[in-house]
């Protein structure tokens, strides 16, 4: 992230020094999803109960999703919630610059034996 804010620049530097980039990005992505769900629901004029009925989950689950307290949000529930909000869900895999503990394929392992 390129920023001119010195506080954010220092935070970026510390995140990199502590090798926390992935954890920070994962947490931010989750916060953004929760925020988007709550904002879309409100902009559509829906209550949590109405969204729950439309998506087939309980109102307490919607409250947990929006508050970030639901630690096991499944892709299925996220897709149903998006559909109930009249939104599209976009899932993407982004290649990292460095492979992480890459394992050889079964064929390559068998050939090496």
C-alpha cells in the first residue's frame, strides 16, 4: 500500500517487520465483508430478521456475521446471504510472490522414489 500518511506508513513497516502481512490482510478482508453485509442490508431497508428469513439462517447468525463474532462463516452461508441481499459474491485466488511450503505432486514424489 502506497500512503502519504506517516502513521499508516509506520504501521505498514511494523506489519512487515513482524511478518504479519497475511494475518492483517485476512482480518481486514473479514472486516470488510462484515461491513459490506451490514451496509447492504441497511441500504436495502432490511432488518436482520428479514435478511435472515430471505437467506434461510437465524437472526442471531446475521447479527454474529455483522459483528464479526461468527468465526465459522461458510461459503454457502455467505453465498445465500449475498443472494438474499441481491448482491453478487466474487471469490478470487491471488498468487503470492513467494510459494508457501510447496509440496511436490504425487507423480513427482513417486518418480523420485
